[in-house]
C-alpha cells in the first residue's frame, strides 16, 4: 500500500531532577504522514493559465538541466526550485535555484525539483514533474519530522523525554484546475418561450450529439402554468422533448427528488455531453444541479429560474444540494448534502415572476434586502421607495408610480452583487462571506418541524435579528434599525418568529462554528451597504437582542 517508508527516531532526554540520566529508544511506525502543499502555494500555481504553467515548467527544466544543481530528493541539502518561485515567475521574477552542494559543474541529466516546506507541521515535500505530464503530475517524496514530548513521573523525579520522529514516504501528486465559465444571460422580457427566440434551444446545443431531442426537469407549478408553451416551443422547432416533473417547495427538497431525476435521466439515456434544462424555482434548481453533478459523474445543465428568489440568487452561483434527514439523529439538516457544480449557462426571464403569488415574490425580496444591507445603499433606496409597488404589480415594468427601469435595475444590481461576491470565492475557501448575512439563524428556523416559513422569509428574520445585534454593539444607530424594519415591512416580510428562541439562536451559533470551520464568522452590518464578520457573539448578547426584538411591532 505504501510505496516505501523509512522511520527513524532520535531521542534526547531532558531531565529535571536527574541531570545525568539518559534514555534512548527507537520508534518505528508504518504509517506515512500525509502532507500537502500549503493552499496558498497551490492556489498561486493552479491560478496560472495552463500554458503559463507549461512554459514555466519547461523553462525550469531547461534551466535545471543547464545548471550545476544537484537536487534529487535524497540529497535534501541541495538546492531546490520552489513552487512559489514558479508562481512568482509569472510576475516577471524568475525562479531561483542555488547550489550549496558544492558540486560545481553542470549535468544535463539533472531534473528539476520543487520543494515545499511547512515549518508548522514539519512536512517537507520534494516534487519532480513527470516528463509526460509536467504541468500536472509530480512524483514526490515526503518527510515529516515530529517532536513528541513524554513526561514520566517517578517518586522524586520528573523525566521529560523529547522524541524526534522522521517519517518518509513517496507517491505522486496530480494538480489540476478546472476552468469554470458560465454565462448568466438576461433574456428579453417575456420571450424565453417564444419559438422565434432560439436561446432556450441554443443553450443546450443545436442538436446535442446529433439528436433532435431535449430533456427538461420542470417544477410542477411551472409545468401547470407554462407546460404547454414549453412543449410547443420545442415542437415548433422540431425537437422531441422529454420531461421529468418535480414538486417545488422546501418539503420536497430531499434525496428522493434527486433519485427521481436520476431515474428519468437513466431512462432517457442522457449522454455525457448532452445538456439538460432545469426550469423552476430555487428548490428545483438545487435538485437539478445535484442530479447533473451525479449523473455519469457530471453532465452539463442549463438553469432557467422561474421565481424572483431563484433569478437573483439560486441560479447565479455554483451550489446545489438537498436537505437531509439523518437516520441516526432523525433531524433534518438544511442543504446538508450537495456540491459545488457550475451550470453550463443560465437564462433569466423575469416575466416568470408575473405568475408568482405575493408571498413568493416577497420571499424573493428577502434575499434582495440582504444583498442591499451588506453591499449597496443604492439598492436599498430602490427597495425602500419602490419595493411595495413592485410586489403589488408582480414586477411589471408598467407599475403605477414606478419608473419603467426600476424593476430590472433591482434585478440587475442584485445579480451583479451576488456574482461579485461569489465570483472570486466560488468554492468558499474564504469563509467570511457577506452574502451569508441572514444565513446563520435562518437555517434552523427553516427546519423547525412544521414551521411555515420560506427561505427568503427566514433569511429576513435572521437579517433583522442581526441588525438589532449591530445596534446593541454600537455599529449602527436606532434610526438605521428602524429604517431597515420599515423597508422589510413595506414588502410584507416577517421580522420575527416565535421559533426564534434563545435555544435556537445559541444552537445556530454553534452550528455556524461547525459549518464555518471553527469560528462563528457571522456577518453584521456597520451601515446600510457595509458589513463585517464577527466571531465573538455570546449567549447573553443573543438574549439581549431577542429581548429588543420584542419591542418592534411585528
Ligand atoms: N443554490 C443556491 O445558491 C441557492 C441560493 C438561494 C436559495 N437557494 C434555495 O432556493 C430555495 C428557495 O427557492 P424558491 O423561493 O424559488 O422556492 P421554490 O423553488 O420552492 O418555489 C416556490 C414555489 O413557487 C412555485 N413556482 C415556481 N416558479 C413559479 C412561477 N413562475 N409561478 C408560480 N409558481 C411558481 C414552486 O412550485 C413552489 O411551490 C431554498 O431551498 C434555498 O435553499 C439556493
Ligand atoms: Zn439564501
């Protein structure tokens, strides 16, 4: 299993009471110690375009073979080209190799090596690019030196033994970066199902793999409202459409829905490069993304969001997932199972909003207010001034008293802010995310058994709770809290819930620590449009905020 290992122990003794006592032993282990390049170095390397990496490796290999360096992994004291120096070469600084081997002279058989040392973990990795895939595949040797301190107490003496263990192993590393690019297309209002508009057809390829067929997974409400139009669209274009209908709503966002989609995809025999369409709200899109990611280990899919919330939020990122009921605890966890998997494209036609009921439109405003609070006072002002009228008119461009451009400006701004925040952090390596505003306490609120709260509503309750927090901490004045409260109320969003108890709030903080890798990292606003993340919220503070929430007229 392990290519090779070598273990060696050096033992030295520190004696507190018996200065002349010495104790030696040899420790053997057959478990090689895992090691990785520090993520910043791998990031720097993988962020370079493939051709730049190839050129750098070639350059490095050439310079290595023409230099006097002897740098095989077994000669660890010799010189090394480091991965970080490869990366920095793209910034016009050259990778450096020094020769302290004292060997002088050049040897064309010498190979380039890359060394990564992590002082904290004591891991040193020496990588050699393989000739046939030098950009991606490296053979390596890893060494880890671990210090172990043991204290032995005998009557009258305390013996401290420090053991230094060196573990070596070898293997291969594959470094690969996936190119992620997808277009979020704004489709001219109300034209997506017009057979003369080819966008829906073209997004899935002119004739995927030579077949005049398409597969679409569709939300049941959307199918009732738009099914005939969707079928007519494909029929007019000479395409045979196969559909899988799934129910919308959080209650059915479960693995069973993904199974149903996978059954349909198997039955249809969707090919590896044949994109399918996902038409529906955030729930349908999350299920479809997960199915796309799993079927044949990943097939392309196109998102067509049909709710305000999905248009401004669920359709623009790369996340998918379902709620999961754990067989052990019998508890259901929000979005616990899923993946990061990009769509091939998104087609956004805001005319779908016209058939949503008022509560669902307000639900979408929950995510939009969140974005405004953390990033944009301009967006907040638009919501403050026109939100109520737009709910009433279902985002019609001819809303009485609202300039024609306002509805689309709100949608455009929201999508742009989302993408600006998600774009550089698609895999959420950075856990301090302002778009997580309203997503700390809402997760448990949504999962309270029998709770009648939608996602955007729960996000809004959480968002207002966090505003109250900001006030208690002195980050914002009471006038700002009142202004936020008024805006939320104007679009008929709830700002409190009887389920938001001290217990739930504190459990949410603990869950946040678990989910956000050891710290709460809860976004709070410092002004409308400005935010920070905090990790020191106490239970007492939560209780004071809950108390203050009661003062508002809910
Ligand atoms: N993946 C992400 O990045 C992301 C981001 C935000 C939210 N989400 C998820 O999105 C979900 C919420 O999405 P949602 O609010 O769209 O809920 P939803 O998908 O359940 O849709 C709400 C209801 O509207 C119906 N519906 C859909 N389109 C309609 C239309 N045009 N006209 C009339 N009815 C229509 C649906 O059948 C459903 O009953 C949550 O599960 C949330 O976790 C995901
Ligand atoms: Zn959300």
